[in-house]
């Protein structure tokens, strides 16, 4: 059975999406690309619009809250900003703070504190609908939550501060965390509130004693971080349109 066949047999699973987008993308601030990375043009649209597309198209996604920086000059010029499914709120100084702001906004819009809330990076424009559906299937059997991830196949090295190898690190059981990551509204809010060092939602949940499920996703669900990543993302998106 293909992933598409599997997805067509999935039960519905209602959720809200929070998209932290308050980062300035300082590593991208060079030359004519001096805009936050989520707003860089990619195949005629912004990176963020590509990241939002599969969730806007998903009937199970009841709404989307985008957390923006106070000085954002780009979001309201996007056509997607007026979509009836898309809302926005003021983000924070860190990704964690922006997600918390988004969760607080969602809490004002839903009746159940147990609602599923997914978090997806604004700089990940290549997530596949099939992977979204696989994440839904995982949530139906794993109430602690789940996240997309990719097994690490490369040999891992630990280096000292000067770049000299100190050891080869075993890669057995090691995964690279992606987004979306999906958890219950109140549980995730509490976990992030009490874990200021969290680098993603799953790490906050782990610190709270919950153990999310890793769902194998596609490696091309990349996060744009450096300027060179834009060309790679463009190639991925163009390859899907052929």
C-alpha cells in the first residue's frame, strides 16, 4: 500500500496549527536577500506561504495562528494573510515564547483544552501532505503526541572546540527532529512554560515526563537556515510539480 492509499483511509483528526514566525533570520541577512527567511521568494511565493499551503488545504485543520514579530512588515502584504483560516498574534523573543503566544491565542478560540495543536516552522516549505496524514494516524494511537523525524544514517563525530575529533558517536536510535510536532493544547502549554531551555516542543514534553512518538517523514522536509538552502528548496518544489 502506498502512502497516498494509506492516507485515503485515515479517520479525520481535528487540530489547530501554530506557526512561530517572529524570527529575524539574521543568518540570511546578506545582499539582496535582506528579509526574514520566511518571506524570501520561492517559486513566485514566500517561503511561509509554501509552509502554510498543506494545512490550509487540510479540512482537518480548523485554524492557523501565525506568531509574528512586532516589527513585521511583510505578513499583511501576503494574500494568505486574509484567508479565513489564518489568524495572527504577536510572537516573542524566542521560538518557545512565540509558540506559547500562539497557544494562548488558540486557547481563546477552542472549547476543549485537550484539543490537538500542531507546531510547524515557517521556514519549512517542503512538508508533504502524505507525511501530515501519517502524523494524524500516529496521533490516533499515541495520546502523548508525535512528531515527524528522520533517522540519522551518517556517521556522527564529536569534536573539541578546535574542530579535532574526540569520538565517533553511536547513531543507533538517533533521529533528526522535524516539524510538524503535535500535542494536546494544555499539556504543551504547561510543558513549554516550565521548560525555558526547550529547543522544540518535543523536548519540553519529554522534560514534563511525556514521551512522544517519532513518525518517519521525508528527509526533504528541510528547514531553510542558510542562503544555499533556498536553491535546494526550490529544486524540491519544482520536482514535485513535474
